[in-house]
């Protein structure tokens, strides 16, 4: 779940400067919990990107066409060429996703594009 709020106009008022995860980890003034949370977040993002790449490569090998996998915490969207889609291909895609994530079939969306 992502909640985005535009507070840019209030940064000076709030005396707040946004920092990257890397800056939080490297900053000697960051408390241990903040540094650990930043490290865990980087690790989770990295792991998700690896799984996303693996899923894309497996689907490409299976269906013979390009695809894009978008993975969130509780769902996956797979975008493929609509000319490659069939009921059998959709089942194969869902099987690949479920074998590589903990996402259930109901939370997997397959989107065909022209």
C-alpha cells in the first residue's frame, strides 16, 4: 500500500529535508531502527525486482513474446501482447507467477495490449 502526500510546499515550514534510503543508512545521525528499516526496505525492493525479472523471463520463454510484470505486496499484473493470449497461456502465466510468489490466482491480472 502506498500513500502519497504532496508536502513539498511545506518543507521549509516543517524544517524537513527528504532523504533517500541510502542517505538514511549512511548518515551517522540516523538511529539504529531507521537504518535497519531503510536496509530492510532496500532488501525487499531488490528481492521484488529479482522475482519480477525471473517471472518476466519465464513467461517470455513460455509464450514466445515480451511481457511486463508489475508486482505489488498483494497482487501481480502481467502485461502481454493480446495476440499471444489464450485460456491456456493465461493458466501458464498464473502458474509461473504462483510458483515464484505467494500471490493467489485471484490476485493475478493478465492484461493484453495491442
